[in-house]
């Protein structure tokens, strides 16, 4: 065994050295950073972050389960949000270009209807008109509806000519729209006036409701994620009880003891969010085929847009936040009460 | 200040929840650089006394001073910083078996925020003192009982604490190993560390020629 003191002979009792250290005053003690450099502090953060993540990969199956649960819980509201923002995008388009369709009486000749469209064109509150004569209307109908065969059996063209009016930008609210459409409707040749604003309004109201519902679902699932992570961290704390006791006994502060568990929660949340991002994108890819088909049926160049950079960022931040919150809850309730006895 | 005792109990009474009085009006002083044994029958209150010094328990009456500091005044948040200056070798709170000997001994330094490059040097110095330098990379499970106890001691002294406490450090060891461990404590004492060891190995204690503090049913026995 090595000699601790001076080299050679044991030092005599009365030749004893001064004590090695001093018990710090409480002021010194509470300052805390007396010995520790900032470098060591950050190095411990880095190390803890790394080792917490590695620890999760050491039990891949159970970690994966937890991550998947979190991913599903995050992907559901996120997916709804993406769909919702897509469709509200469409209606915003429609609102900006709310048009008035004038369906002419069937006995109005195309020539007269065209004359009328030219007159309407001259109005100050009209941006442009688009005239669709009866033959065009029929062709168009055949093309989109796929009812061409049936129509071939009819002797007469059942469709009226249509004047599609694009109001000037100055017509920008429902009331002015109303004034314009009723003025146009007074023309004797017009059978029916259709303003496509009404359904836009209804749709918007519906989306408002859906938006709120999505928010509520997001909140509920957020709470669920916090609880799941909190419970997982609680088990991790139980498993590492001995280690916690030793660390506290040799002078580990509460923040030091909490740190690995907070990082574990953080990683549960962040990796869960990354997996949620994947899930949402897979779902969008899966939907894109039918959506494009639908869009073509509606004459729309609409394309499903995926998760924006902002939405991705939001998802990651939400994951990290929920992870830390869940871990914090578990740590507060279960870690602080573990004391060496 | 340096003539103060290192450990000073002033009429300390400890009653556990449930009413059992583990220590009654215990007063003693342990000088700086002194080494003493704490003995007494099972249940006499030896572990309780050490736990009071570690702030693992608080007294119901009386005051305890360590290094001139009144332990009463330490708040919960200050306790960790205090503990970094008291090395402990406890029978139950022992080594962490999922990390190497080196990492076990490094723990107090990491906690104290010692710079990483400094840690290696100090851990090896501590392992060298207990004669386990060659075992730094192994896991504690592969070590004998005596070697494990020595790793525990290395961990207790790696911070160079002025005070070293041990609770039954030779509890499970044969007489020869026990003596080796005790000599180790003696060596730390010879470089100025104040050492207090709870033990009921009276045979061993008797030929170590150190002061003996004897407890009986929670009361100090003089002489
Ligand atoms: N946490 C506790 N709650 C209640 N009573 C306790 C607690 N810890 C110890 N005691 C009691 O206090 C008395 C002293 O216990 P202590 O552990 O200090 O004895 P000891 O001298 O260390 O004994 P041993 O030699 O067996 O380790 C015992 O009677 C014990 O039952
Ligand atoms: Mg005991």
C-alpha cells in the first residue's frame, strides 16, 4: 500500500501537518461556484445531454414505444392544423375573387347575352366579365361532369349562357357585393344571380369551429404527452434511486441531480416531435394523390402544401417544451424527496 | 479559529419520528487532525451521530459545529456544498455498479465542477493512495470486498476533505483486511484529516491507539 504522507517513515504524531482544507463558511458555500469553472458547468450540460440520449438508445424498444406514443399525440393536432391551413388558404383565394354568375333565361339568344355582358363590362364597379355561351357551357359541363353520354340523348341544350362578373377591387365587402349583384339581377334577361360569397362565409364559419376543435385537441394531447413523459421519467427515477442517493451524499445539488432527467424528458419530446413530423409528412404524401384529383375536378390549381419551416419549428419547440414540462413535474414530485438516510 | 475543534457536539438530542430518542444530550469535541473511534452496542446511536454531521438528519435539541460552522444555519440548498467538504464511507450507500472504478471515484469531482482535465489527475492520485491505480478501468463488481471498500475510501477522499467519516467500514471484512483498511484511515489522518470511524470491532480498535468515543443507548460514556 502506498504511503500517503511524506516519503519514507511515517510522520510522528506531533509532526502532523495542518489540516488539508477548511469547511467553507455558509456564504462561501452558497456561492457554490467557488470551485467550479463555467467550463465544467457547460461540459456537464453537454455530457448529460449526450449520455441521456445514449441511455434512451440503450433500451431501444421501450424508448421507441414512448417516442411513438408521443409522436402520434403530436402528429394528430399538427396534421389537422396543416389540413385546416390548406383549406382556409383555398377559401381566402375564393373570397378575394368572389364572382357573380348571371344565369341568363333560356330564351335569351347568345348574341343578346353577349351584348349585355359588354354593357356590364363598362360599369365602374366591375373589373371584368367572362361570357360563356350555351354551347361552351354544355361542353364544359360534359368535360367535368362525365355526363356527356346522358346529355347526348337530349334534343335541346338545357344549359343557359352565363355571364361571370369579376367585381372591381373597390367592391370589397358583403354589402357592396349585395348592391352590385341586385343591380345586375335587375336586367330582364337574367334568370338567376349567384354570388359565391355566401358559401365562402359558411365555410369560414365551419373552419372557425374546426380550428377551435383542433386547438382543444392539441391542448388535450399536449397534457397527455406531459403525463406520459412524466410517468416515464418517474420510472427512470425509481430505477436510478441508488445513484441519486450516492450523488446527493457526495454533494450533488438538486439542479445537478435533476439535470439528467430533464434532458431525458427533453429527448423524449424532441425525438417524438421529429417522428411526428415524419408521420405528418407521410400522411400528406398519402393524401396528395386524391387531393390533386379533387383539385382538378374543381378546376383548381390547388396543391396540398406540407409542413412549413415555421410549423416544423413550432412542432420541435412544442415537443421540447412538453418533454421538459413532463420531466420537471416528475422530478419535482419524486426526485426532491429522495434523500440519503 | 484553527484552535477550534473540527467537530463539536453541544448537548445534542436526536429523537426520530415516532418518539424514539437515538441520542440524548451528547456533547464532545474532536480536534482538528484528530482521529477517533465511535463505538457502542447495536442501536446505540453511532450511525445517527454520523448522519447528524452529514446533515442527513437534524438534531431536535443542541447544536453541532463542524469546522466552526453551526450546522443549524445551513439551509437545504446549502447542504450539498457543505457535504463536499466531508468525506464519507458508508456501508450502505456504496459504489455504483454500472460505471467503472475511475468514474465512481470521479463522481464527487464532477459534482463539484472540477475542470475535466483536472479530474483525471486527482482520481489517479486518490486511487494510488488506496493502492488501486491498476484497477481504474474495471467495474466494481469484479473487485473483492476489501477492494470495493478501498474504492469507496478513494471516492471519499478525492475531494481532499478536511473531515472523513466512516460507518462500519470493515463490517464485512476479515480481520486482516480490516486492519489494512484501518491503517489506510490512519494514513489520511497523518496528513491532517480529521477522522471519525464508527465501529464495533473492539479488538481492532484497542490496538490502534486512538481516542474512543463510546455510546450507550444514545448517551455518551466517559472514560
Ligand atoms: N430513521 C429512523 N427512524 C426511526 N428510528 C430510527 C431511525 N434510524 C435509526 N433509528 C433508531 O435509532 C437507534 C439508533 O440507531 P443507529 O442506526 O444510530 O444505531 P447504530 O449504533 O448505528 O447501530 P448499528 O451498530 O446496529 O449500526 C436504533 O434503535 C434505531 O432503531
Ligand atoms: Mg449503524
